[in-house]
C-alpha cells in the first residue's frame, strides 16, 4: 500500500516562499509520475505541477515561472518549491501518485486528478496580503 505524507505548509506573506515535501512509501516510487494539486475553499481541485520518472515536468500556467517541482528517488520524496507566492495561491496542497507507471504502452495525461490513485492528507498553504 502506497502512503504519501506532505509537509512544509504554513503561513507566509505575499512574495514569500515555501517548500513542500511529499514522502512516499513503496519500492516502485521512481516508476511513477508524481503530481501536486491544490484546492481552495469553494473551488475544485486543480492541477499545479507534475514530474515524470524521466524528470520531465509540467506546470499550470498560473504557477509557471514561480513554482518548481523536483524529486529525489533515493529518498522517495517529491518537492514543490514555491516562490513569489500570491494570495490566490492559498489552498490545501495535495501530493499524488499516478495510477499507472510511466512505462505504460499508452499515454495518460498527468494534468488531471482522475489519473492519480494515491493521495496524501494535504498541507495548508496560506498567503497573506
């Protein structure tokens, strides 16, 4: 059973930075795309960033240039470095693992939450004005 545990959330002023971490259990971490999603009160869960086992990354347009996703396979950990934070970044941030390994014969979008089947408990990020 895969378990994901996020950490690093907190309260920060606009323009500040936070680094989120997601520690994953399991022996096949490196085979899967990992993603970050966020959900603000009253809004749907939205894609933030994803990273394939090859290191290829994807970003939502709203965070491109400000956020950086990375992974350390030796530590079974994925990170989200968030810089120049804005009040609209306030949300609960979730780490997730994709449903199928990146070696799949078919392509599955890394941008939608429906393609992920393991989720962390979430960590709150609050950006004040």
